[in-house]
C-alpha cells in the first residue's frame, strides 16, 4: 500500500481526501497534518466533521501532526495538500525540498512554469515533466527528488474536460466563453458561503475565479516544452477565453453554460462533436486506475439535462456530463457541462493524479 | 379614471395586474375575466391568492365574468391580458375585433408584423403604429379601432434595457450572448416549477425561452417600417443573438450574464458605456408616467452586484440594475443585468405601456 | 430469486422500488405495471426518470403491463404497490383476491382491522397475522391465500422507531407530541410540491398527515388480537398523540421534534433511554435480512444533530437517527428524530417487509 | 424630532434601526456608533450594506463615532443598541450611567430584575418601572436618570404575542410548548448562518435559544412588583414552557408550532380564543404610535397559513399572524404563529418601544 499523508486534514478539502483514501485499494492514510492548535489530538477530536458519510473508522484515532516533513510524514510516499493558500506556499515548498511527492489543491504554485497543472481526465501527459525529473535523478544515481503537482481550479476542470477530445480531433479552439453556476461546497464551510447570500439569491461574483479559469485553461490545454521541463501556455490571441462566474444555491456540482469556436473551417457538426466526446476514454481509464471513470464524458440527450442534483455523481463524481449540445449563433457550438467540484474539481482529482503516478511508477 | 379589465384574472400574471391596478392613480379595475368555472363568483372566492401583498379590498367583491368583450368588459378603456397562450389567441382576437385596446402578456401574437412588441422602458416608440391606426380612424371619422400591444418575454426585457441607450449612441451590436439565471415566479404557481427541480439544483432548460430571446431582441431593437404600419426585424446576420436559459432557486428577478460586440470600431470604453447607461432616461419617465422608474438603469460599482434578493425592487421593479461592466476577451464587453421578471418583464410592463398610451391620448 | 412485481412503476415510489430491487440479492424485477397509457412500452420509454441514480440496466427494456393480476404479474411471488390512492383500492384488492402477496405504500387499507400496518424496524411481529393466514391455508390444504401488508405513512415511521424499545422497556407512553419538518420528496414530483411554496418559505400544513400520524401510531404500537386475526388500536385515552406537520425545503429526510411522557412513575433517566435506544436491535437485523440496518437507532451526542443532509443516509436510509435527547419541562423527554422518508418511510420499508416475509417463508 | 443614536450601527440589527429611523415621522438619526475601526468614516464607507432597501440618503454621510456617551451621542434623546453581546455589557452600562435612555437588542441585561423586557405589542405596561424612575427623579428635582429597556429574543416575541390576550381573558397558561422554524436573518450576516447548513437541510439547534424562550416568556407574561421597581417571574411550576428551536432556509419570519393549556377549567372553545385574539388591540395602537400595527394579531382561516414568505410583512412586520387554531389532543390548543423576527422580534420592537415612551413623555 502507498503511504499517504494529508496536509490541512481538518479542512473541507482535507476531509474529502480522508474519505477517498479510507476506502482506497492502493493507498492508506499514514499521516494527518493540521495547525498547531490541532496537533497532538486524535483526528476525531480535532475535526468538525461535516461530510454526509461518517468519519471513517481508520482515521478517527490517528494523531494529528504539525505540517512538517518529519515524523509520520517523513515516511509518506505521497502527500495530498488541502491547505489554505495562506499556508500552502511555505509548507508545500518545505515538503518538496524534503523530497516528497506533493499533490496540491492550493492555488499558490499553479502558475509556476515547471509545475504541472493537471486535470487527471484531461492532461495526465503533463505529468511527463515530473516523470522525467524522477527518471533523470534515478539515472544520475541521485536520491528521488521531491516534486509538486497542482490540481486545477474546480470550475476549470469541468470546462476543459469535454474540450480535450475536441481539440485533439478538430484542432484549436480560438474563442471560448463560459458562464458558471457554482456550488457552495467549493467555498468550504467555516464559514464558507453565507446562507443569506444564496437563499433566494445569486451572487454574480467569485473572487479570482474568472481570472483562474481564463488562465488555467490555456495552461492545461497547452503542452510541455520540447525538453520536457516546463509548460508553455496557449497564446491568448490564439485562444481567447472569457468566464463569468456565479455562486448559486447548489451543494455540489458546478454547471457551466459554454460556447466555443474552432479555429479550423469548416467546423465539425453537432453529431460529430457529440460522438467524439462520447468516445473519449481518458488515459487514467486506459491505465486501469481504480478511480478512473468508466465513461469519461456522459453526453446526455434529454433536453433538460445535465442537472446537478441528478447528474453530479456519475462515475462517483469522476465523470463529466454534457448536455444540450447545439449550434451557437455567435460562435460554433454551445452546451451545458456539469462536473463534481469536490471530486474531479478538487480532492478526487488529487487521488486520481496519484493513481496515475503510481501506475507509472513515479510514486 | 381609465376603466381597466383583466383577462386571466385568477392566474399569476392576472393577480399581479390586480395588485398594480388597485393602487393606481389613473386606472381602476372595472372588469375581471376568467374561465367559465370562475365566472359568476366574487373574485375573492374564485382566486387562490398567492401574493405577498393582501388581496386588495377593491377587487375582493368584483364578480368574475367570462372572457368575452361584453358586459363590464364592453365598458373598459383598456384590457390587460394575463391569459395562458392556450386561450389567448381566440380571446384576444375577439376583444380587438370588438374595438378594445388590449395589452397582452401572452406570446401568441408577438411575431405578428403589425403588432408592437414593447418593453416600455426601451421601445415605446413602437407604439406609433397603433397611434397612427387610431389617428387614421379618427381622421376618417370611423369608430376607434381595437388594437393589440404585446409585452415581451420576461428575460428579453432585462436583456434589451441596457442595450437600448448603447445602440442609440454607439451604433449596432453585431453579436450578443446571454446566459440567464431565471426566477421561478415566471412559471406561475399552479403548479409552476416543481420544488424538487430547484432545490439544490439548476434546470438548464426553459422550453421556448432561448428562441424567444433570440427573436424578440431583433424585433424590439428594430424599427417600424416607413409607413408606420408594421415592424421589420433586425437582420440575423447583422445582429447575432445567442441565449442559454437556466431556471434557478430564486423567487423573483432574472439575472443575466451578457456579452456583446459593437459593429463599429473602435468600440467605446467601459467608462463610456457605464456613463451612457447611467444617463439614459426612458421616454416613460420623460412623459411623467406614474410607474416610470426614477432611474431607468442602475449601474452598480460593487463587485458582487446586482443580486436578485437585494436589487430586484429598485424603482418598484421598473428599473433595471447592471453591474460588473468590464471588457470581454471574446466580444467587447461583458456585464450582469438584473430585472424584475414579474414587473418590467410582465404585468408591470403592461401597466406602464398603458400609462404611455394614456399620456399620448391613445386610450 | 423471488419474483417481484411493481405496481405504479413509473411514479416516484415505483421508481424507488425499482432502484432497490435492481441490486437486490434475493429479489428480481419480474413485472412492471402502470396505467394503460404506459402499457406496452419499454419501461425506459414509459418513465420520466427523476432519480439521482441512473435507471438500472435491468429495468430499461422490461415491457410495462397494465396493473392486472395476469401475465407476468401472475408469476410474481410478491407485488409492491406504489399506486396513487385513487387507483390502489381496486387494483390491490384484485391482486389479493388473485392470491398475491401485496405490500403497499398506499393509504387505502391501512385502517382495515385485519391488515398489518408495518414499520419493519418496529413492529414486524404484526406480520404474524398473515403468517397465520398462510399457515392455516396450508394446513387446510388450500391454495396459498393472497394478503396485503401496508407500509406506514412516512412521518409515522420516524416517530415510532425510537419509541418502540422505550415502550418495551419502560411501559406505555401516555402523551406524545411531534412537530414535523418534512421533505418534499414525499409528495412525489409530477408536480409534487411547488417550488414557490418551499423557496424562502414553510408550508405549515400537509393534507391528512396529522390525522395519519395520530392514528397510525396507535395501531403500530398496538397488538394483534388474541386469535391473531386482526389488530386492536391503543386506546386514545391511554396514548394521546398530537402532530403538527410542516413542509420544508429539504429533498429527503423528515425531521421531527418530539416530546413524550411515560405512564409509569418514576420515569427513567435521559441516560437510561439513550442506552435503551442505542442497544435496540430490530428483528429484521436479527433475522439477517439484507437491507436491515446494522444500527437500528443512532443516538447522536453532537448538540446540533441529526441534520437531514448529513444524517439521512445512515444504514442506507434504514437506520433512524436521534439527537438532543433531554428532559422536557412539560412532558418527560424531548428529542429530535430523523428518518429517511423514501427509504424507511416508503419503498425501502416495503422491501424490508418482504425480506422479513421471505425469512419466515411466507413468500 | 426626537434625536436618536444607534450603537452597533454597521451590524445587521443596526442597519435595520437605520432603515426604520430614516423614514420615521418622530425620530431622526443623530449619532451612529461602531467599533474604533469604523469611527471617523462616513457611514456609507464604514458599512457593508446588505439590506433590500437602499442605504438611506440621510445616513450615508453621517460620521461614525465610537460607542461612548459623548459627542453627538451626548445630545441624543434615545439610544438604540444593536451591539453584539460581547460589547453590549460595558457600553450600555456607560450610556445608562451617563443618563441616557437605552433600548437594547442585546441579551446581556434581560434577566436583570429591574430592567423591563418588553415586546411592545404585548407588555408595554412593564415600562411603568422606568416611567416611575423618571417621574421620581423629576419629583425629587434630580436630573433625568438613564435607564435601559431590553427587547426580547426574536422567537419569544412571536410566542407571547397571541398568548397575551388569552391570558388576560382566560387566566394563566400552565403548560406551553413551541417548536420553532427560525429564519436565518436573526443570525446576522458576517458570516451568519452558513449556506451549507441550510441548503437542503435543517439545523435542530440554536445556541441558548431554548433557554431564552423558556425564561423570557415567564418574565414578559409576569408583572412588576408592588412598588413598581422590579419584575417577578411567573413561577416555573405555574407555567411550564418547553421550546425546541430549529434553523431553516427562510430569510425572514419565524414560524412556531405551539400548543398550550389553560390552568382554569373548563377551557374556552376554539372559536372563543380566535375571537379574543382577533379583537386584541395592543396599547401601542391605542396610543396612536406611528409604527403600531393596525391589526395586532391576524387570525387566518386558510388551512395552510400563515406562511413566512406570504405573511411576514403584515402591518410592516409589526403584526403577528396566527393560523390553524385547533384543539390539541395533549394540551388544550395548538396553532401556528408567524412573526417577523427583525421587526417585532428586534429593531422594529425597539422603535415601537421608543414610540410608546415618547407617547408617555418618558423620552
């Protein structure tokens, strides 16, 4: 079993990591880290558990440690970080410097050129940069080096998933718009989104979210450089992305109304792109990763789907649902995309990235 | 006082007409029409009243009639129709043929070339077609003719309001996209939207709504023909409109995330268009209509506004709020528009249209 | 495998029966019945599927039949009825007369003296009346007789579950009050509860619900008569029950704030009754029924639990959660009870009743 | 005009005080106090305004002061406190000691024997204690003394309103139970109730609320002592009160399902108590106070009312609605009470108390 540590274990993302690890066939929880206020306590006493599933038996008694690459953490094969961005910068750096494989949900290092920003059902090939780093060290007889992989922003994950097979088959998308209707779970729960803000209401603003979507999309759909050491973004002029983000009264599941245009003419047909999305099998599925979706993209034909309450749990949240695929009077196509923000958009993505790294013997 | 009748008086739109008329300084409720099942009953016994304001005293005892241009209806100066489209076609035609001025919320005749489709804070000049019809009859010594004016779809009203002053000043918009987050009150309440569809959920589809928005926008921002007898649509090639409509858990107030591009280059600046929207005074306000908004378009500077719960009641629902005006990476600008769907998007629009017609001595 | 039929298969309760049967280790779906409008169609074409789980593969292609004890239904070992009460009366009678074992969610026959009204984690001993009927026929060499078992009202199920072990141990409860906060799923979905009724709102009334709770409680906590052929209610004077029922914006899970007084003095302590509830093991669990809860009653110590979103899925909805057990200034004790209305309060109860009947060789 | 000050002016209760004062015919805003962080700023810059009505013009430019009985506050005739209980203790004492009339929404001094705890539509006669204090000082030729009046807890206000006329007419209530379904506005908004706690959920616990309701009810329905200097509670044995409090997804308006028993036999009839509640005219109405409700208690006959969204705004929130009055199998009667928690349960109550004091020349 791969020994896994969780940083920020008492927070909302940390709790999700623990739920997913507790029943994992390949990973086991080995270390849990939180603030010094929690350190020393049994996890069950340190956490305010707010999940619909019960606190897993296996985690209840684990003694929480401080977030340092020592003690139990020193023995971990992989470390998942659910840290707040206020703390993630320093702590994650210390873990990487200490030789740890860190998979982080924090935003701090996403824009670093040499750090892969990965949606595991979309661009696992970006992991080649860390594969190479590890392989180079091995060849040189050096100690296994630490590295960091960043999980994308939750709303970016849903956006790029159906676009990946389309870009592969039909070439670049030169204009892309998305209007999001985002769930409140993405904002955590202490306090997270205030009830009065989402009761009989919409908040048409999420701080920093639009910038993240517009930038991350171009990194994720871009490529490693020729010597496989860093990433080059798609040029903004070649792929214009515009996001409008809204917070709505949904617990889990981000809905996005997107439209896009291919650079190449003539554009494919609606039936073409539906077929291409349906047939897409992500690499994680090909590698047989335990959490990989059976169906990466569910293309729904009912005119009023996908809906978050009904469709967010497809493939345990690792599959993405697409519906209402149709021509767009302004760009080429418009459609509705639904993804599970706390699974493929956060903790679940981290787990699936680790499964891919394990399948490739990087961890 | 202008004698007003209401068709479909027991429905959700009819109830709103009654609320607005009950306290109106110029209009009085003279006739209430509903199905034969309700006819003969006192209004209070025929209606299942579901408004937050109490059933107005003045309406309680009125005897409901069938929807025929007879009896009390024959004495009305103006007739407001909140009929379902299943019934509106025949009944409204009968009223017009009987010489009545009918202002309808139904969709049936919106596409008729000679029928004005009016958002009263946007294109009251389209009423010139009925003004002319009435004036011509008067000149010819004929009896005052009946006519029909259609209220636009609720989500169209919010979309075109801020665009009107922009188009007037900066010329045509050649591409326009809107993603709507629509309130449930627009769907009535017997049964209206099912609770299970909007609890922890989004429904990314409203039957016929996208087509209405894409079509009505081009009629409302278009012009009467040269002899002032019918309307010509803006050509689709000159103004591409794309709508994506969603139903969300909001009681009143449609939020729309829109983006648009002007045909003329260079485009104005963000500050330009904010100033133009702020300074816009709709004709109804200039005419001193009692329900006209003091401020037609509220341009909000707070980064997280407009929000339906907080902003829908500006100017009693006759004003429209706009926020987050900013450049758009794909088209020229993007912004968030909020309008009150049952006021400026339905019954309230009908009342304000009638006030304009009265100010112009057409009724 | 036991061959199971479902009456009212396209409705909300019917869909739940199908979900539960599709993965059942002992039962298989053999016949699906619906209105003549649906009969003849494949189930997938007849149903508007509104569950969060996908329509099970095994049910998709089954041809829907009319609700008559013929054809495939004639071959069924047990028939689950999710019929509306408008139709249940006649149809269920026909099935019983044709020798079928019918387990019904409809209210029609709950008050029949000879029909068991069963919450399977509470009073499975009431099934002795049908056991006897079947055994008597067998002894007499007659054909296996049909019989009916009724599932209780959803809110009654949650109310009586924690009371059963208390009454067994401490004797009768002579006064019981409950104020319910009921989920909307109980009202089905075509149209079910209107969205406008539960958005930023409470409806303090559910037709017939309070009467059902006040009456059913006295049958369920009562006993079969001495010759095991019918049921005698607890006398109203000996057990006064008062219910106040509210519909709230919750999808699944009925919350009840209850208080009660024991007839015997002195009353037990808070710790006594918590212990008694914790230690209760329902007969279905003892019999090893596949759906029986591991823990029948979860007694929560956190001061703000149970909560429907977090706790409704304990033991897949077959377990009941109790919290805030404390002394009551007016009666003896007050506490909060949460039960899953569509599982232990409806379809799930039917399945578990059938499992018990199978374990006892009645079906 | 009476000069009014507001303590805690930037908080949710303070904002409500400002809204009510801004349009008041007798009071004017003279001083606004907040934390030292806000002091010195214009109110519009110090506040995050979260009301559905716009920030009143009259308050925008007022310079916020620290909460000390100096400067503008020294000139105030009455001071309304919306302070958090963390700060209210010291500050309110300082204001009273400085001779100010303070009306407070904080809980700190509610249990002080000499401090009136007042629901203005229920027990304004309790103000006699401060009337006497002021009159005694006047007689003795002393300076006008400061005093404090406490507003009750929001859910207590709704509970006692309909009981007052019943107790007056039929004598004491000896047992009273209430299960509340409370709105989120009562918890403020920074952060207030977390969205994830009320989306598809109920929280069956509000810290300290049940104790407040059980205690405050006995003070409010009690009486001043014989020399009119302090209050004596109703004895617990003579009036047993039991509360169960829940937080639900409602913005404004507390719903309570209550039941009660009179000490005297025979009890009145349902029609008796409905008539008595309907005919009740509170003293504030008799005194002609501007905010006093036209109808103190609205007794609704529709079987599914009151509902918070439809009924909370009766008499601008100063009237209380009662429905479903019926016999209770356990106590004598049960019924549903709805009151507006931020009006008659908080800031509005403070304003109406001040109006009564003004009508009696105490301020």
